[in-house]
């Protein structure tokens, strides 16, 4: 039986490379997409005991819409609340840049060291239509920038392509272990080449 997590698109699916369309009206369709994003995120998480879904973007479920959800508390797997953001855009980034591990539901089992700014200011609409401006730092900034990349057809692996010593996989104990770049560089499925 297919579950919601089975709807998550993975590389090399071309839909992941498309730029998402702006949401004009927050209608029942948009609210249904938000509900599916939450369900798919939590469904995936149940099957991955060492990982937590921090956020998800509508293109990952095949919806070409500028909609993301972000976990309200990305420190606790027990807190299953997500905040939907519609038409999010980066207003500014700043602070130092920091390299840290990123995983992606659309790039199964592969993690990479991605460099991102430590501060980001985002503008978006809430599900009720209110405009919001969010100043974020550190991990929350990283997560939001990762998801907004999805809306522009960019994947986290695009930030590390060609870099040696930047790829990792979880071992059976949930610990990140290095992956030889030569195992990824010729992977046409991963890079879509």
C-alpha cells in the first residue's frame, strides 16, 4: 500500500528542477497541499528513526507552487507542529557563512556539507493570508534557505557538486560516515546528467 512518503519525488525527477509558481490565492487547493506536506513529512520520519523532517517544499510532492512548511521546533521530534509559508522569498542574508551537514528527502540517504549564511530575512504569507517578515539565524536560516532553493529548482547537492570530502551517509547506527566523491561524481541518477 502506498503511503504519503511514497509521493516524495527524488532525483533525477525533472519536476525538482522547475521553478515553482507564485500562489495567487490561498484556497482549498493550497490548504490541501499544506496538509499533504505535513502528512508526508511525518510519514517519512516514522520510517527514519535517526532523522527528523525539519521542513518540506511543495515541489517535493510534485506541486509546482511556492509553498513550504517548516517545523515549529526543530529541536524536538516529539513536536509535530509545522508552520506553512506561502510565496517565501529571501530579502537578505548576512552574518558569517557556516558549513554544516544537510540532508534532503529528495536526495535519499545522502548528506552533504553545505556552506550557507548564518542569517536570513524571509518574507512570506501565512496560511491565513497575513504577511510576515522573519529574521532567522543559524539552523533555522539554513533550513529556510534550503527549502526556498527547492522553489527555484535548486537542490542541496548543487552546492557541493565537485567538492571532495563533502558527502556522507548514515550507517546502521545513525552516524554519518564519509562517502568517496568518486562514488557520486559519475552517478547520472544523482546529478541528472
